[in-house]
């Protein structure tokens, strides 16, 4: 599958600790080689096109359109600090 990262997600992701980034990168690699999003541990079906990826306490939105997965934003980012 083709995996696309939106700019907003990248900005938020860069603020996460390295341990979390490593976990995400493993899932990212899995998403690129699977036939269905359901094959990746931590994904949950939300509705027609959308899935939720859970890593630790964070939740990430996935939009699936055919062979394309768009990772758009954090639904909840446990590392977000609004005071930054």
C-alpha cells in the first residue's frame, strides 16, 4: 500500500519521544507491505474509509482509499504540550 503523511502529522510527530517514534516507524513499515489495514496490530475500524491506530496511549487517524493510506493527524497525542 502507499502511505502518505500529512504535514500536520509530521510536525506533531517530531515532538514525540524517540521511543514512540520507533514504535510508529515499525507500524509505518507494516502498513506499506500489508494488503489490508486490518492486518496491522493496533488498528481499529471506525467507519467506511477511516481507521484508528493506537500506539501506547496515542491515537492516530488513518484514511484508506483503495491502495492509499493517509495518516492525517493525531486524534489524541499523549506527548502534546500546549504550552510549547
